[in-house]
């Protein structure tokens, strides 16, 4: 299979880089979250991505479940650390032009101010150093661009807060990377973003946000 790297300087797809991988893990991943997608996530993804346009960077693209939802975008550059999961994106149909790259959100392989919009869905729970990733996102986002997020977070009401805090140690021990009780909105604001829109879903453990780069006074 071919993984293509999006060239932020020329805003064209760079020379393809060949990498051999299996789609079996990608298929298993999709089957594992199918019920959750049908129950709620697909609708939330559609709501979040309705206004996304232009050149787009997607953090943690995974198997590319968002790709068929994009409407009115010119190109989507997707990154993920897991090539075996990214392979699923290459099998998606009815997508805009896109490229994928095995890359770390801590060190994005793109030039400054290259993207009109940046998207993250269920990715920041697993990023080891969110402030570092957010600094990189600020760097590659155009000054008037928007950052769209759908993340599972620390509960937004007393019951869900206690639940996510209680489950976090065992959940992290099982998953090794996913944090159930991150306060992503707080980290986002502390990293130089202003949240323009925010809504909670799923009993207060899912948060949808639209943010922009904070203007320094």
C-alpha cells in the first residue's frame, strides 16, 4: 500500500512513500467501535464537520471514519502514529482528495500557517503531551483558521466527574494511552486558544468544541 505525505510548503501531495501493512487491524478497530458510532458518534461527527472547509489537517485520522463526512473541503491531510490503522483510510470511498502520513502530533511535518481548519476527533485523550501538540497545531493553523474537536473528557457534571476519575486508573492500565478524565478545554485555553463554541454530549463525557487562535493584546 502507499502512504502519501502532504507537503505543507507546496500544498500538494509529495512523492508517495511505499509501506507494506495489513488492513486487518483497521477492520478490527472499526468493528469494535461500530455500535458506538451508530448510537451517537456519527451524528456528532456530522455536526462538527459541517462547517469545515478548505485545506484540512486531521489529527489522529485512524481508519478515516471522518473522510466521507467532509463536504466542501479541497484537501484533507491526515496523520496518525499507527500505520496499520491508517491503512483503513485508504479503503474509504466517497472522500475528498486526501493524503495520510505516519506522524506525531508533537512534531507536525508541515509548514507554518498551512491549514484553513484542523480537526481532532477522539484523539487528544491519547496524545502524551497535549500542550506540545497544541503548540504545533497553532503553528500550522492559519491565523484566521478554526480548530474543531470532538473529545471524550472528564465528566461535565458531578456524577460523570466521579465516574471518569474512578475509572481512569484501571482504564489507563488497560489501554496504556487513553485518558478518561482529561480536561481538554482547560488545556486548550491555556495553550493559546479561545473556545468559540462548546457543547457536551453522552452524559457529560463527550465535548464538542470550535476554537480559534487567541489574539494577543
